[in-house]
C-alpha cells in the first residue's frame, strides 16, 4: 500500500538492495542503542558493509553530497576540537570558572545559577562535552570548598550545557548537521534559536532555584575559601592565550559573516585551526591532533555512509511518506510531531544518529510537499523552516530527559561515579525529564507563536 | 646474581580488608631486617597468601587526591586543611579500594637485568618475588638493585664499597611504588 503511494511521485522498488540496506541500518541502530559494542565500531563496520555489498559505490560515499559523508560537519568538528585543544593548556577555562565562582560571592545558590549561565554560554560556542569537562571539575572543587552537596552542580552543568548548545550552529552536533543539510548559516541560528534559548535559560535558572535553593546553604567562613582563590594564577601561558583569543574572535566573526562571505562554517573553522596551530609554534602537532575525539569523528563518518545507503534505496523516503500520512500534510501538526517525537527519541537514543536519519527524511518530506522545487528554494521553503527549528529544538533539548540522552550527561554521570557520588538513571531522570518537558513546552509556544501566529 | 640473592625475605604484608589507618601505621613501623624503620610499599596478600596488590605511599597520596584534580590544573585553588580533612574521611576505607592491583612480580631465579627491565618499563620501585606456586617469598627493592650495581662499579675499590655499602643498607628505598 505504502509502496504504491511512494511510486506515485518517484518510483523505487523494495528489492534486495532495499532490504539489505534496511537490515544493516536497523541492526546497526539496534546495537548502538543496546551499547553492547562501541557505537563507533558499529558505525564503521556498518559503513563498510554498505560499501562492500555495493549498496553505495565508494565514490557516492566519499564524494556525493546526497549520499555520502558530510565533510562540512567532519571538518567543523575536527577544527573546533583542535582550537579548543590548543586553548586548554593556557588555563583560560580554569580562570573563567574560578572568576564565575567569585562573582557568586561564595554563595552556593548564586554560584549554581552563575555556573548554569556560564556553562550554557560556553556550550553555545564549544561542544557540550568539552564544556562539561572544563566546568565539572571546578564545580566539584567549589562544592567541596563550601562543604555542600555537589550533585546539584553536576546535574545542572549537564542540563545547562544541553540547553546552551541549542542556541547556535556550532553549539551541538545536531545543529551542525542540520545547518549543513539545510544550508542554514550561523546567523539563521542566532536569529531563530538564540532568542528561545535565552528565554529558556531564564526559566531554567528559576527552576533550579526552586529545586535546590532551599538546601544550598553554607557557613560564612567557608565562603572565604572561594574569595581567597586568585583566578589570575590559572593563566599558565598568557602569550598563547592572547593568540588564542585573537583567533577565536576571528573565527566567531567569520561565523557571523560566513553567510554573506559565501564560506561554509567548516572553511572558517579549518582556517582558524590552521592559523592557531601555526601561531602556537608547536613542532609536535602530534599530541594536539591526537586529542581530537577520533571515535566521535569516525562515528559520524560511519553514520553518514549508513544513512547514505538507506537514502539511496528509498527507506528514508518511505518513512517521510509515513510521517506525512500521520499528520495529513498539516505543517503545524508536523512541526509539533517532529519536535516532541525528536525530544523523546533523543532522550533515549543518541541524537546524532537520530538527526542523521531525520535530515534526509525532512528533505524527502519537502520533496513530497513541493515536487516542483529544488535546491535552496526547497530547503528554505517558508513552510519548511519551522520544521528545521523544531527538529533542532527537539533533538537538542530532548537530550536532557535521561542520563543517556546526551553525551554531556553520560560524561557527568561517569565523572560523578568516579568521585563516589553516583547518579542513578532514575535520579537523573527525576531532574532531567521535568526540565526537558519544561524547555520543550517553552519551545512549542515559541514555534507556534513565532511561525504560525505572528509569522515573523 | 638473581632476584632471590638480593631480595629482602617477606616480613610484613597487608590484607585487602585492612583499613587505610591500619595500613599507614604498618607502613610507618614495618620491619626491615631486625629494625622497625618503615617502608614505602607493602604487598597485599589474601587469606591464602596470594598476592592481590601492592600498597605504596603514592597510593595513599592518591587516596586523598580527588580525581577531579586530574582533569584540570586546580592546585592553585585548594585551601589549607583540605588534605587533612579528606585524610580523616578516607581513614576507614579498605586497602582493597586504594591498592594498585596490577602488580609486576618476578620469580626467584629471574636475572638481575630482568628485574631492572621491569622496574624501568613498568615504572615500579619494588618487585614482589614469588615462588613456583605464586606465593610471595620476598621483596626486591630498587635500592637492592642499586646496591648490586654499586658493588659492580666499585669492586676494585673494596674499602670504599664497605663504607658506602653499610650506609645504603640502613637507608630506606628511595622513591615510590
């Protein structure tokens, strides 16, 4: 039945290739969700199968935008990692964290709120895992100094990083992928997502005050420990710090202007990484490059090829038809389904493979709706835009729902366990799920009001 | 020269369920030969005498060192009394939770160069010497190997060796682990 519906617009057959590719895709995702084997290994092996079984030609996987690896995503990720790896030893992140704690005047609740805002802001520009790795150690130190429970700081750090990461193109991998697929630029994200994230953060700060405010009390003499810390001691390499800040400012300016300058974001980031490597005068780039999170990069590359395979055989197209059947072509309903389904899906499965699947699905859906359009006119169709934003909001904010919903959560829970402060799956969900629902409700109101009522 | 010729026969050891409080006290007062001079590391044996780990002074330092300190350079932002207060908190932890589990051992008939090789490659300063059944019979300390090297270097000058050698014999093994 659905097969026939598909053949109406563009024929494809459910042949051996279709079922082979679908089987590889489903098995790969099942094993990724089960976590029995490392996700990167599965992604790379699945990609290998897609190629060796001739579902995809190597040329298609490596060189075609439609089916292959999205090198824009890969190089943007690698370049940002290189820039951060070069900046980290300067001590700038320690400086920032200690400075924030002092802004809080040693008051545990104020520090919690300030850390939430700082984490969200950093996450908007760095990858969430990096931010969490930079903030969590300091927050535990501060909690120890104030002799208060570190748990609120740990959980809040993960939640705030996922919220903040939603705000910009480079904040969270789903956004990077969406931007590349939908050809959206940095300023599009600032214009469409940053406002709702700022509103969300205001609500978030009130929420954490409500949740933890009562129990976060300390003695006056312990506050002195915080005020006695000298953040300037954190700066280990002032010369490199200056160079890094100049390059970072250039990169951010480049991101702001990349749409106008007709550069892809990866071009800006790669140039920044290259320039900072040059300025660092390192003779041994080995360790800086080795610190790139290669498992993540290979996970992306493998996934892109697996998805390319199922796009080519038509599975994704078939799925997009199902979505449109459910919502009967009503785009507001579709946008709400996309947002809420994405949120709950991302709470339980990795949002990277999820968005990698949803991206081509959205494009196929658009092709069903507007068969005469193509290219940028199709991708930026005024009725499609709210769907991209709903996907981004749902997929990024959904990560807060459970302890496994986002990489930042996994890192925080892992670090807490090592420190003897175990956060169980249930405990994380107790805080994460209500926050996720709150933030998605805010996004729902925002999308409805902005794109379907005010239409701005 | 073989490991068994240079080793110190096993005198003191810890159990995995000893508390750190017990452990530091034994490290402080352990016998070396006839004297209670303390040592920097002891083997941990289970009830069957099987080697399950080593506990060194470095392990004790690690026990009071919060693991978040390894992630960032936070040494500048710590406060007076931090180590002492953590030390009190961890005093009742079990040795099993703190000891180094992956222990490099040598057989009694291992050559001296094999021992040196392990010490350098594994960055350890003491090697438990085991018999055929895996039972610990003694400990070979870095200083024991050092003394053997010293002896080889200064052999022709035996008077010098006597003075220096006796001095080394009373000195604790240097370094950690």
